[in-house]
C-alpha cells in the first residue's frame, strides 16, 4: 500500500488509508476513519472516528470532519469549512448518541468557510458558495450561497454555472448537455 503521511501528522491505529492518499502537516486521522484512494488531506485537518471519505476527496487546510459525515468520491472540501454533528450541543450534556449523519454526494464542492449544519445532505455535483450556512438539503447540481444558504442557480459537473433556456443548458467548458425537469437537473 502506498500513501504519504507527513512526519507531523498523527494517524491512529485502526483507520484505513487508501493507496496514493496524501496526509499533510499537523493533521490527525482518528481510529475507525476510512479514507479512499488518491485523497489529499491538507494541513491541520481532523478526520474523526467513523468518517468515510471516498476516492479522490480533497480536504483543504483547517477542516474538521466529524463523526457522522460521509463524503462520496470526488468531493472538494474548501479551506476552513465546518461540519457539525449534534444539532443542539451543550458542554455539560453528553450527546454522543445523538450524532446526526451528513452525506456529501459524489462530485460536490463545499466552499471556503462554509458551514454544514448536521443532518442536511448535499446532492451530487452541488456547489456550496464560500461562507454559506447550509441549513437544509441541497439538491444535485444546485448552486447555493448565503446565510442561510439559498439556491441561486445550477452548476455543471465540471463546475461551470449552467444557464437554462427552454429547460436545456450546455456546459461552456465541456459542451456537456443538461436538462431541467420538475426542478431537477440531469446530464444527458
């Protein structure tokens, strides 16, 4: 198995690290975490027990991925984005049995300093703008921004804004075609 772990990183026994994954300065991978192939874990990242990262997940600096979070393949977590796992935390109240699940679906992007409130899944290829606060489900291909995050458009799988005319759009970078039906985007 070939992967890279920087000398300042802490990787606990009992975690799984996929081939070609790279773990950088001052990061901590805790027992029971599962990291897929070709992931990149930036500086000062914490991956908690039970977290699952698919293949080719990019976690930028200063991100804590807490128990209950699952990121599918090709997810991008921007610098200093935040996940929660308890809806109503209190220091004096132990709520470890109340951790909520959050799934970030394949190809989704979460921008820098965004906050994902626990229990709100992110759809495939969705794009969460920098600084947004996600308080509800985000549909596949949706572009959301603000606090609370609100949908302002749609994104292609390549990360380009889609402009629909007659319920059809073309990615300006790849030429891929998309259709909008019943407020859902599908790639043709």
